[in-house]
């Protein structure tokens, strides 16, 4: 049982950096999609840019769950899967 608990702790600690490194990948995907001038309304484009900025700010603050949530919304608006 102690080994199982120790393994779970190690996996949980290792997941943090994995989440952190995925934020830049999502930001890059959003940036690439924006560079292609997607056919979005001005309102929707402003929302995507706002979400992208919020995602980057949260990433830099170490709030990777918040970052990924904002970036996922931006990706959804752009049709990124």
C-alpha cells in the first residue's frame, strides 16, 4: 500500500510540468490559426484574442488549469481540435 501511495504522489507531481508545457503548444496553435485570418466576426475575433491573452497570463502566473481552460475556449471558437 505505501508503494502505491508513493507512486500516486510521484505521478501527481509529474503531471504539473506536463500541463505547463502543453500551454505553449495550445498558444502556438491559436496563433497559427489567427495568422490564417479566419472568417470570424469582429466580436468573436476579439473574444478569441482576449482568451488567448488570458491563457498566456495564467500560464505565466503558474495557473495552468486556468490557462488551459481559456485556451480551450479560444481553440473551440477557431475550430481547432
